[in-house]
C-alpha cells in the first residue's frame, strides 16, 4: 500500500486522507492504516483549540515543501488535508518517508 491508495489528485494539488494521533511522544508520519486506507500522522499537540490541526498542517508542509490545510474533519481523528502544489512531487516526498 502506498500514498496513491490514501490520496487523490485535485485541481489545487493533492488531497490526503489522514488518521491523526494527538498527544503522541513525537510528531511525524507513521505509516498507512490498511483497513481505513489513511495515512497515519502522530502529533505532540493536544486536540484543543485547533492545535493538533495546525501541527498536522505543519508536519505535511515540512514533509512536502508545499502549503497544506485541513479541509475536512476538523474535530475528528479522521481528516482530509489538501496539499497545495504539484501533486506528483508531494506524493513522491510523502512516499519517501514511509
């Protein structure tokens, strides 16, 4: 299973389906959940006042080099994030971290 299984190309760039684990000991991309077909991201921030969402966006921005925003699931562990930029480049950079 790779990034293409948990993402889709849109006009703005790449939409990635995520499963977020807040209050983790470290932040970063953990892998792919094959049952939910979501990319697992761990963040140190608690899920309060949007802090975990901001950290999720920061982790993806650091990994891909492109701006990203949570577009669905703001109050859920299951989120959709749009990475704005070249979808193929973003996909390759995320895949390299798995």
